[in-house]
């Protein structure tokens, strides 16, 4: 394999090989934790951020951070960099919902979701990009949602934030692509986590009826795709939106 096949190398290792410094925001549960375990199994040095509870398995470094607070993000990166070196793979996963119909949605319901899901991603990506630009290598993965493309009643705040991540990844690609950095979006459909467990049974039933795969997915199914898009095999993919939704958002 040539350097052109593998991208820039570090200490003789090809980009994408095991042993990278990986950081996942909101990695203490749900999809983020599944992603963290997947990179750990790959042999990477894995850190996650959490807000309240850090109960992650041995081998994963848990650092407290609130993505709505720039100083807190900076402090978390400083800890991760000291332990694992500059972040080479960043997964912007932390997210919240505050679902309600438009006429009942307060401005703070809207702005708080944007602040966590969209501006929060901007904060962590900006902080991670320093090290990636210096290394001339990096993988940024933004966890969006099928509703960012497809829309959903009651989710004007959430779907706006998730659609914004697509523009972010594409602008990042144009800005940082020549530095060996890729930025891609993974757009899950309905995944079994605490976030979806809180939806009313009727809503869950309605979603199920519209999913061609006829089932919801497990967080591990998203994790495998994230790990692959951050791998050496995906070095020439950037600005892409990869659905993991059982066909729900097809054509959007
Ligand atoms: P969970 O609700 O299970 O987990 C959300 C994670 O985000 C938690 O770790 C939470 O930390 C963290 N988080 C929330 N707000 C902040 C904040 N301000 N600062 C730092 N961390 C924060 O969600 P899922 O695992 O289901 O979702 C993960 C991502 O996937 C989200 O971006 C979500 O929008 C997206 N997604 C999920 C789908 C699903 O069906 N589940 C479908 C499509 C997309 P803490 O535990 O401390 O609150």
C-alpha cells in the first residue's frame, strides 16, 4: 500500500489504524457509549464526555463536559490531550430533544436544542480542529438524525439542529479537506435508547409502521458505521450523509 492509499502517517502507522486518540461527546450512554465501545474494541485510545454520570466500562476515559459551555469543552480536551494525545477522531454525538408542536414551542425550547445539538457540535469541532490541522489528519463524525432530512411534527427545534449539522460537515469538508481531515454525517433513524424510550407508545407504533426494515435498531448498528466512516477505508469520503435508518428516510 502506498502513502496515497493510506493518507498521512504517524510514527510509521497509517491513518485509520488502531491506537488513535478518539473522543465521543455524550458517550456515557446510548449511541455514544456503543460508539465508544466499538472504538475501544478496535484498539483505539477512547475518551468520552459525560454531564452527570460517568459509568463507562474500564478502558474508557470519562471526562465531564457540557457542550453548551466553551470553557468546559476546552477543559475536557485538555484532559484528553494530556492522557491520549491530540484528538484524531471526534464524534459529535451529544444531543437532546424538547419535542412539542410549533405553537407550544417556546423560544427557549428552540434555542436550547440548537445550543446543544448544533452550536455544541461547533464548539467541540472547533476545539478538536486545532490539533487535527497541526497533525494534518483527522476524522470528524457528526451524529445527525433522519428527521434532519425528513422532518417530524413536534421536532422543529431538533430537526433544524440536525439539518444544520449537514451544512456544517460540508463546509468543514471544503475548509479542511486539503489537510487530511474528513467530516461526515451519520443520520440514524429510530434507535433503542433512553431518548426514544421516552416517546409515547403511540408515536413509537406510528414510526414502526413507516420503517421499511420493520424494526427499530440497536445503538451498536450505528456504532459500526461510525467506526467505519472514521477508518482508513473511508479516507476519500467527506461531506457525506450516511443513513442508518432501515430505509425510513430514503430519497431525502
Ligand atoms: P441519549 O439521550 O441516550 O444520550 C444523549 C447523550 O448526550 C448523553 O450522554 C447526554 O449526557 C449527552 N448530552 C446531552 N446534552 C449534553 C450537553 N449539554 N453536554 C454534554 N453532553 C450532553 O441519546 P441517544 O444515545 O439516543 O442519542 C445520541 C445522539 O444520536 C443524539 O445526538 C441524538 O440526537 C442522535 N439520534 C438518536 C436517535 C435515536 O433514535 N435514539 C435517532 C437519531 C439521532 P447525560 O447522560 O449526562 O445527560
